[in-house]
């Protein structure tokens, strides 16, 4: 009688299965990494902004943070960067010059579109952050206080601080700002017509990411008047 030999066809497949499983395990995190880099940050009225302890927010959408050495870091909040996308920044003044709260300090530019941000504090311009000076954009992986544009040696910190919104109250203020932005864009649709329509709202009525990025310069001027020049006293 001929001997019977049994071959397990699956025995040799073990290493191949392990390779396939390892490959599939790597695909998903790699896909998430690519997706996170390719999609702009969503703009949501309930979004959690980067609000570290000790940061004070001005109605002009700048912020100020008092360092241990007594200097004040100044930057732009996430509300602006989410609406506009990456911006070129121009600081008016050189280190050593004196700035006053309310005076134009930072220009944010996208082509021929521009926003002018006033100084949130009064004092001597101490230092510029060259890393952030050329292009300003939101980066959720970076702490807000590390995205400062300049440092100012304040003359009247407590006086200026009293005119800003503390971090503990800024959440409700930002939600009202997003609500005002939806109303602003609804008005813009009526005034400027189809030009703005494709980029205003996502499904569910949320603001589309970077909605101001490609809109007409006149809309930026109206946004300047409504959201930056308007005075907010806490």
C-alpha cells in the first residue's frame, strides 16, 4: 500500500498572513496622517480653541500673554486664522519703537486682501518672532503662546489687561463671534451674490473652512469694520 503523505497548505502561508496583517495595520494610521495634513481646520461655532491659562484676548482678535520676565507676548487668535487660512504678516515698527494700544500694529495679507490688527497693549516693541513673521497659519500641534508674533515691554499692563477678555470667558465670546460671522456671511450673500455662495456653509450650516481666503477684498474691508474695528469691553 502506498504511503499517504499529508501536506498542510496553510502552514507555508503563515508568514504571508503576518506580512499582510502588518501592511493593513500600517495603512490606516498613514491614511489618517495624510488626511489630517490635506484638510483645512474646520470652522465650528462650538470649536475648542487653543486657550492656555494666562492668555488674554482682545476684541480685535489678538491676544496677550504676560511672561515671567515681565514682557508680553502678542499674537493672533485661532478665529482669524481659521477663517482666512495662511497669511503673510507685516509688523509695523521695529524693536525699540513704542506702540500704543489701539494703534495699527500688524497687517495680515493674502494677495490684495488685508486686515489691520491694532496693538492690544501699550509699551516698547522688544522682539519679533522671525519664525512666525513670514506666514501665519493655524497649527493645532503648537501651543498658542508659542505662535507669538512679537514681545512688548508693557507700560500699563494692568490697565490694558482690564480691557481684554480672560481665557475663562473667551469660549462664550468666541461662540458669539462665530454666530455673528454666520450673520455677516448671510448679509454678504445678499450683497455680493453668487461670488461668495460656494464657500460659505458646509452641511449642517457650519461655516466652511477658510471662507474669507478667496473672497473679494471689499468683503475683507467689511470684515475689518465689523470684527476688528468694533470695540468690545468685557
